[in-house]
């Protein structure tokens, strides 16, 4: 599907579907919807609004066929004007596109630039959200279905006649395509079967698709770097672990240097502390953090910010076997800190311990890790909201605010030192886990021990990375959470 911006009136663009909108309670539409109403003999005000009582509630979509014109008008409810947001534009567009794909026949859609009229929102951002929503709405993971419904939509046009708004919308739409594609590619990686997606193939994907310089280290090289904690987690698998390091350097002098780390457990069976079947079922999603950082790099390569960005993934599989690491094992991590394995299923933090140490050696100004780390975070926050922790409150707040503008919710969880009390070990510097209570926070405290002084944020996406039922954007399965927030946090 191609996304375009056209400087033409919406009623002059030939398309199968024309999208206009209505704020809640408006009886006589103005702007573009008003113009369409006039052109089609008040059919919107007299019929749709008055007779059919369509009142523009957010997310409601009224389908008005115009058989003589060979097209359909879709009137999208924007809800109350004072409650309108950019994210609503995106989610609504995704919903409309999904609805059009279901028809199997819509080839071309033209949409008004929602929000840029009476609501007075920034045209560039409105267009970005429309483009991103349209791309997101086309998403489905159907490669293994023999009877799949292909996307029938070939073109999605954003119409705007005002010269200035048109120019801004054009730029915005291009940005929306970049972000939307990055999110969809992350979803693809996460939804992929772990049969085919393991450290080596994940690394190959990064090399071929991250768009930036990518180095992959093998087991012997990882060993040389002293990353024994990372290696211990992967030693039960037939698949060799891979350390993936992607780097983007701007042409101009970088304003700051950021390292992003994604948890990359391509399958988490729990190891010898095997998970029960119901918990194991979706554990191919345990590389959602890795997918987020790889696909963020795809966008960074195109957006070219004045920021040096390093993305790191310690990719391995957590399996039970004769060679697997065992409860009670003591491992010397890269920092020299010894870890007693209390539970082999708390593997993410063990791999991250070494990845954090690796990242800190690059001397970045800040480090962000993103991980499907704890069931406890999911219990605390559900699937609505991700957890955020770290050692820098100002940056945590900044991240939360930027993520919110992208419609991604993060909630700060406490990281009091006392949460680390349960991690005390008799034989090593620390245990990797200490029980179920406050599990997201004790995991955060564990990770903090592997950072010396760098500003660090930890994002726990265990509850938000993979959904069993569809969210507001209509997404089920992998969400690609984190990609939008990371792109925004790095580039703005
Ligand atoms: N990958 C899981 C966490 C997870 C749970 C992600 C549910 C997505 C959905 C992690 O490796 C794990 O198994 N954590 C354990 C830690 C426990 C043994 C202390 C958990 O949360 O149960
Ligand atoms: Mg686990
Ligand atoms: Zn895990």
C-alpha cells in the first residue's frame, strides 16, 4: 500500500472510499465534511446526522454508499472536540483501514487531514498519525495461512488543499510511514515462530535489515569478552547465542550518545525450572525488546538524528537440557559480580546483566533497556501499561511524557534498595531472584547492580508486548510496543 499526500479537494479525488469526519454532537458539519455535505445535497446533515442519528462518538464509523459515484463515504466519529488527541487520529485510521481490508474490494482510499481543521492541531503530526495508523491497520501475521486475505488497498491518499498545511502534511506522512513500518516489522519478528527465529536468524535479520552497521559476535567471541552470565543462559539450547551490536553515527557531531538494549530470549521455556504449559505458550515473544531495538534502528537509519545510537541484543534461547545451566550454579558476570542462579526462569536479567556491562563500556550518556522481564510487572499493570524504572528520575519522567504522546503508557515502579534484600546470596554477590513479591522491582534492583554510573532506564514490557485480545488500535498478538516511544525519545 502506498501512502500519498495530494493538494486537491477531497471530493475531486477519485477513490473507492472517501473518509470525512464529525466531532460529537455537531449537527451541521463545517470544513471538508461540510463541503462534502454540500456537494452531495446535504446528505450528511439531513440524512446521516438527522435521520440516522449518527452523533460522531469516537470510533463510530458511518458507511454511506454513493452508488452513482461508485464510491462510499465513511464518516468517522472523532468524539468530543476537547478530548481529541493525535493518538486517536492514528487508532481511528487503523480501524477504518482494517474495516476496508475486510471488504476485499477497496483499492483506493482518500482521507481528510483529521484534526488540522477546526481542532487546530499540527498538520504535520496529524498526517504522521494518519499514515502510521493506515500502515498499522494493514498489519496481519498471515504468512502461515494457506487461505490468506491479502491487503486489497493499493493507495491511501491524504487530501489537503491549503498550501502550507499540505507541505507539512507531506513531511508528516513520510515520517508516519517510517514509524509505522518499524512497528509492523517488530510485530513480524515477535509473531514469528521460534522454530525459525533463533539467535542466528535474528542476528541475520539485524544485519540485513537494521539499516546500520551491525556486528554479530559468536560464542567464542562472547566468551572472550567475559560475558559468562549471558552464555550460561544459552548453554542449554542447540542454538548458539549471538551478541548483536548495531551502531548509528550521525554525519555531524553527535549531541548525545544513547545505548538501547533489547532482551533477546528467542524462546523462554524457563530452563530446568521449566514453565507450566500455559505460561510457556507465548514465550516466543520473549525477544520483544530485541525486536523493538532492531526496528527502532531501522527508523533511526532513515530519520538520521544528531544522536549516536547503539543497539545491543544478547540473543539466546532458554531451554532445559543436559547442558543447561542449573539452579545453584554460580556464574561470574562480565562486571566480575558473581550471580547465584536461584531460578533458571529469571534468565532475562542474567543476560541483561552482561549486556548492560557491555553497553556501559561504550561510554554512552544514557542506557535504556527494554525487556519482557517479569510476570510480576504484568500482574501489577496488566496489559494496559508498561513498567518503567531507573536511576534518573528526570529522564524517567521525560520518557513517560514522550511515550504518552505516542499513546504508549508507562508507569514508574519503585526501586527501593530494600527490594534487593531478597536477592542476598550465601555463596555469591547476588542471587538472580528472591521470590514473587515485588518481582518487577527486585528485578530492577538486580539490574541496577550491573550499572556503574551511567543514567539508565529500564522498561518492563512483559504485559504489553503480546496481547491475547485486540487493543484500541485493533492489534492482537505482538504489539511492537516500545518502538514508537524509543524513536520519539531518541529523535526529539
Ligand atoms: N519472560 C519471562 C517474563 C514474562 C512473563 C514475559 C509473562 C511475558 C509474559 C521471564 O523470563 C520470567 O520467566 N520471569 C519469571 C521470574 C521469576 C522466576 C522470578 C516470572 O516472572 O515468573
Ligand atoms: Mg523466564
Ligand atoms: Zn524470559
